[in-house]
């Protein structure tokens, strides 16, 4: 078998995942388009300001860690699976972060089980 390498995760997604793990809201927001759409737990947040508020509220409400288990890259669409553990109901849980990129930034993020 020849050496095969997993495709690289786009920089905006790598940066967002790292910032999210550190609860760095400013660094997360910098990776989002102005009109980003985030869907989490059945709720939709439209625009960078709303996404920032969502992430900030989650970080304040729950203490958690996320460990990336895998990533699957399909061009401008990337799915990252993470084990999330913390003080929330159902912990630990494996979540899928489904990203869509536009112009090198995250334009959509859906988080689901």
C-alpha cells in the first residue's frame, strides 16, 4: 500500500476548532463570515454577532472539553467529529461539527449528534 495522507483541514476550520477548544471567542469569530449560520441543539443563529453570542453563552453555561476524533474533508465542506465531555446533560457525547466554507471562512456550521 502506498503512503496515503488525510487531506488537510482548511485553515479557518483548524483555527476555529483550536479556538473553540480554548473557549477563545474572539479567535473563533475571526474565522466566520459576517452572514454565518450556526445551528446547534435545534436553534439557529444568523450572523457573526449572533454566533459570537451563542459561543460565549455556551462557554459561560457549561465547562467542557472537546477532543477531535476525526475529520472528513470534502472540499469546502468538512465534518469534524469530537468527543465532548463536561457538566451538561448526556456527557460525554460525540458531536459532529459540519462546516461549510465560503471565501476561506466558515459560512455555515451545524452541530449534531
